[in-house]
């Protein structure tokens, strides 16, 4: 919720705050300050009463929106909208939702589940009236889910500098950065998800500034390379923000990677569909990691199988036959989904990634169906996040098989994709030999480093411990790489470390032959792998 921060005593003249560089570039704009939400606001829903109230408020909000729309519409459209309002407020429709909440579901899950069941009950009826009713219900479903997530009310003006303690990735993703702007955080971490997103989009960002005394609207400069935030910058530094939309990086023509048969395959990580415009598919091996939790950043999208399907299909089509690795939802930790997944620091070690998917199988089933359906269009691999034990892989495979049988019954074309696992929990990195059932491995160095060093990736104060644990990390990687080879399974690295030219060379030296990096990092990594140096000669690797 946006709100003025406490007024600083002396606002005259420039004031500097020093922090840590998280994403390079310079941006100038009016400060947009954020009052921190208390832990209670974002904590896991307390109980059925709160969930019921949340649902009632969201339904009321959706009804208000429809009423406002109806008032602005012509008579025919208004009649349709009024019917929707009637449906929305119908006690009969709400009864199964309330029953699900009484059984322990969150408001979002209960609403989506009950509406899906209602829509499904129309089956494949050829009668138009049922098709129309299904479309109305889908609209209502998404409207209420959006209201539950508070979507649309948390964005901030284009070109502004976001100033706050931390920033939820979903807010970063929902914002339009094409008019510039930047991020200045009092806390945060350079290996946190929002920093990673900022680097991938070319949005200047500084973290670890401590409390920043700034009035809303005061001009603020963010220098993401220097780790500096300056309030009221003077002189040329105060020039308006330059456009920070990432441009496609220049590629060396003789690239290390796919198209030229060199030894190291370079793929890209995708966080948004717009990332697809940042690289030439002919210059990469494929998509090594699509973070689906970022591609579908609201409950309305995550709970809609068709949105999954359409989104994945666009990636597959753009890659034109190159392999696409779609990772199942890695929700939890700092990747919350308001109204659906509370997340929070505690869940970094708790219900996150595959643990959450197996605990909420309806979410996993929906995504599994969409993944198997799009696998019919091209080479799709499915990657499972945060796996710890072989049992989890087996349980997810079973779930896929059950959903495949369901798609069979429905006569929907589909294909069972290879299922691989993220190597981001130290227990897995040490026991790859136990995961012979995995089709491939992908190392998530961001999480592997945080869990290895017991230093949270969203904690500025612990950042030096994470980076200081590189020796431990590389010892573990040596072992994991050898174990994957012994199993004859492909292993790649998709964590941010692979996007650092120097460390990419060390990875190749450690035996990795597949790296996946943000599109913006392709040029630098490719150049580093091609250059001769103390670590590696990419051409002979
Ligand atoms: C990782 O942990 O390195 C990774 C690629 O996953 P994410 O950054 O999305 O947690
Ligand atoms: Mg991870």
C-alpha cells in the first residue's frame, strides 16, 4: 500500500545513501515510497473466518466493478453485465465455495476450484447457451481472483523510482518499465528474485541502503553500478531518467553455443513473454529455464489452464523447434502469490516449489495438463523446482500419468514430456545417483548457494556469506557434474552464476557443457567462453 514515509528533517540539497549494486544503469525520477506491510498482513491466512471475509470482500468488489461497467454500457451490454452480477451474488453459487473454505481451502483456491467444477459440469455441450454461461463464469472467476489478490491497486506511476524495504517480484513484473524508472531498497539482496528480474530487464536497482528519508515525489537518482541513491541530485545528474528498456545485446557472430556446433551450449532463461524479443532464437540452444511463476503472476492466471497453455505455446512457437524447458511453479519463499500462496521468509525452508505443488495437487494437476498439452507442439522438457528426495519426483510422475489418462479420456492431444529436476537443495546435489529416474538435471546456483551457506538470499546482511561460499559451491558442483555423467544424464546450470562471464568459464572448467542465462547476459558469456584465458578455451572444451 503506497503511503508517505515519515518526513525527513532537512530536505534541502542532495543527500546520498550508499548501498549495494544489484542491477547496473542509472535512473532519475520522482520517488514512490511504500509503507511496509506488517508481517501479519502477508502472513499465512489465519483461518476460515478471515478467508470467508476475504471472499465476501472480493465478491463485493467484483460486483461493484461490474455495476460501474454496466452503467457505462449500452442497453444490450448492460443486460449481460447485470446477469453476471446476479450470478455472482447468487447464494447457490457461493455455497460450494464456502464449503471448501470450511474444509480448509484458502479463499482463492476455494473460489477457483468451485467455479472450475461448475464450468466443467457443462461438459462439452454443443448448446450455445452453455458455452456462453461458461465464458461468463470464467470471467467472474478471474475477476474475483484478481480482487482477492488486490491486483491493479498496488502499481505505481511509470518512470518513478520505487523506494521501499523490499519489492515483491509480482509487483516488479506487473509494472511497465518502458518509460524508465528504478528501484532503491533499504533491504534486499543481490541474489534475490527481484534483483535477478531487474538485471534481466535492465532496470537500475540498488539494495541495502538502510532507511531512506525521502518525500513522495522528491527527485531521486539511482545508480545501479555504484550502489548509490541520491535524493535531489543537482546538475546533469538530475536529468530525467533515460529509457531503461533492455535492448537486444550485440552478439559476436562466431558465438559459442548452439548454432555453431561449439562445445558449450548456451540457452536462455525466460521470466516474461517480452523476454522472447531480447534474443535471436537461431543464436541459442533453446530455453533452459522458463520460470512459470513469473510468466503467470496472478491467481487468475495461475488457476487458468488455458492461460498456461497459451503462454507456453507462444514460447514454443517463438523457439521454432528448439527445446524449451518449462519449470513448474516455484511458489513460496519470496515468490508469493497474494490470495493463493502467502510465501514469506519462513517458507524458504518450508512449503516451496514441488513441496507446495504436492501439497496442493489441484494446482499441480492443472499445470501438468497444460504442460502435456503444449508438449504436443514441440520439444518440451518439464523441470521440477526445489526437489529434495526421489519420492517427490515419483509422486509428480504419478500425477502426470493420472492427468495424461484424463486428457486421453477427454480426447485432447498431449505428450508426456521428460521430467527433470532442479539441483538447488544440497541434499540433492550430493545424491544425484539416487535420481536415475530424472531425465535431466539443472543446477540452480541461486538457491544452492543460499542453502549451502545457510544465508538467506533476501537478506542483505548475509550476502557476503553467500558469495564467500564459492569454494564450497564449486566442490559440490564438481561432484554433481561427475555424478550426472556417471548416470549418462544431461546436466546444465541455470542459476545467475552462469551469467557471470568469469564464473561461467569456471563452470565449463568444472565439466558443465550446458549453461542457461538471462538474454541480456548472452553476449558477455559467449565472448568469455570464446576468449582464451586461464580457465578455459571454449572452442576446445
Ligand atoms: C536458482 O535457484 O538458481 C534458480 C534458477 O531458481 P530461482 O532463481 O528461480 O529460484
Ligand atoms: Mg531456485
